[in-house]
C-alpha cells in the first residue's frame, strides 16, 4: 500500500487510489473506528486533518472547522470538490504556525511516512496546549490470513512481506503510545477495532501481492507456486477465506 499511498500522484492510477479510499471508508468496521476519532475531536473548534485524502472525514467533521492537508494534488482536488478547505503539504513539515489548532487528526498516514516520529512532533507543534492529537493506523503485526489450499508457510511469508515490505511502517501502530509518552503527551488512550474480510477481492489487492513482489524482485516464488496461489484465491471466493486486521486509534493531550 505504501507503493501507492506513499505517493499517490506518482502511482500508476491515482484516480483508482481515490476510488479505493472512498470504497474502503464505507466498510462498517472502518466507519466504527473513524466515528471514534470524530468523537475524540468533537469539542475542538479548529481541527487539522493530516492526510485528509478525498476529504470524506473532513466533510463529516464540519467544513467550517476543519482544514485538510494532503501531499497528493489528486486527493486535494477531490477534497475541495466536497467543499473542504484543503492545502497540499507534507506531514513532516506542516505549513502552519505553532499552536494553531485545537486538535489534529491523522488517519492511516503514519504507516506510509519516512519518519513517523517527526510527523508526531509536527502534530504537537501545531496543536495548542491542552489540545488533542488522534492517530489511527492498522497494525500489520495483527494480520490473520487464511486461504484454503495454500500452505501455512506460504501465507506466513505473505503476511511478513505485507508487514515489512508492503508498508513502510507496518508495525508502527502499536508503538504510537510509546512515541506519544516520550513527547510527554498525557491522557494517552488506545482503542482497537477489528476489520474482517471474507472475500479476497476486498482484501486490499491481496490476490496480486505475491506476483507483484516477485516482479519487483522482492521474493523468489516460481510460476508453479504463483499459479497455485491464483487457483486457491479463485476457489476461496466462495467460502473459507479469512482476512482479519486490527485498527488502533491512539489519542492524547498535548502538554
């Protein structure tokens, strides 16, 4: 996913990245954790939504009290079409003065960044004392994957590559409370929300991962192994497929 969402405008199909983002946001489990983030910043008069994507969250939070920021011009245009005040910018160098916002929200962004700790520092810099910061990310360490007919050794390797190669920071979500605490953030809270998928077609492009990684020289699966994977994926579309992932919402108060 970092291949795409780390640099949407440079990806093979930026518009498809927008469509997938909007589709994913409609899943009940995703709506549940997002609703929790909305509640955490409900009292803030001015909110910064870092990595706002197509602007669905910013629009929900209230166009008159949210500023969206995203590095992608494609995402920014989509957010602007929703009436969101948005600017193109980098989470590692937020284009705002110190202590401007009452709360900062950052959803499914840190996992793609080159320096998540620096991004947390930026969130804290632009948040007023007593304001809230809310960061959400999936924990790829929690990924449960079963594809009927595929050996466990193969799926274990798929999970490792997804965690360590598919994402720049696949394990970061569980480290966020420690990062917050090291910056003297107070009232740190962690909430967990499970996502369960039973159709491989909905699993973030899972059917294509092994072949993509082989083509990129990341793994050495041969044609027979990939053919068996493809056949198993097709068979599992009717029953037996399980993809489960935990989303963590980490929040705290700027001292």
